[in-house]
C-alpha cells in the first residue's frame, strides 16, 4: 500500500510540474488496461488475417510418378507449368550455344587484349541440389536453373571487363545493377583527362589473373 501511495504522490507531483489535468491513479490504471487490451485485440486481428502462426496449406493436384522406399515421387500438375515447359527447357539450346560462343571469345580475345580471364569456378556454383528435402526432379531443375543463371553472371563479368577495355564511360542516366567494373568507369569530362583515365583503365593489374 505504501508503494501505491508513493507512486501516486510522485505522479501528482509530475502532474503539478507539467500543469497536466488531474487524473486519479485508478483512472490511469484503467487507461493503461484499455490501451493494452486495444493493442492485443489489434494484434490478434492482424495475426488471424495474415495467418502468421498457421501452416500454409497449398492444395495442388499432383502427377504421381512412383513410390521409392515409401516416398512418393511426384510433380505438380498445372496448365501453366505444362504450357511453359517447352519454353523453359528449350532455353538450354541457345544457352549452350551462347556458352560456347562467349567462351571462344573469352579465351582468344582476352589473351590478345591482355585482360585477365574470368575464373569460371567463381561463377559456376552448384550446391543447392545437395539438399535432402528435394526429390530427383527438383534437383534436376536446380542444376538447370543454376547453370543458366550462373552463365548470365559469368557472361556479365566477361562483358564488363570488355567494356572497361573498349568503352569505360559512365552513362549519363543512372544504371541499375551494374557489373563489377562499372564503378571504375570515367565520368564525361575534358577530353585530355578522359584519354588519360582511359589508358589507366586498360591496366588490369587491380584484377588477379586467373
């Protein structure tokens, strides 16, 4: 009880110093309880609405392939997946052609220009298929997805080093998701300084030769 009186006296003193309207300790407790209740109600409504603590139940039809050691191997059936499959897996053909073409350019022209070659091991990484939760079909898709996206990143680095050698000039407009060499490019200034900076950028000593 003495603690309650002490708190009440301190609150009244603060009220007086701040010239606040008088509020009883009981009314303050009531206000605090109402505020807490309103907050809890709002939080509960939010959780129910967004199913934060509920397991997401995705109901799809599946093509059952076979059972192996009690595990069902299946793939989702959807007209969207079936319709897009030829376009998705058909990209392997231009992907391989592109890979061969850019590798010929990379190995020949980079040697002629004195540009350090890009290390393929830094870009072609395959490890997502090692997850035990994936079935063989999903692992196969992981290989394919990794190959194509790694090829894009690998090609971007080859292109970036080529651009640095031949045209290391920054665009006037802002460029989104630039390659690793773009930050070193030259802003448009007077021609004399521009030529000097260009010659410096053709020195690739800042890049480790692979």
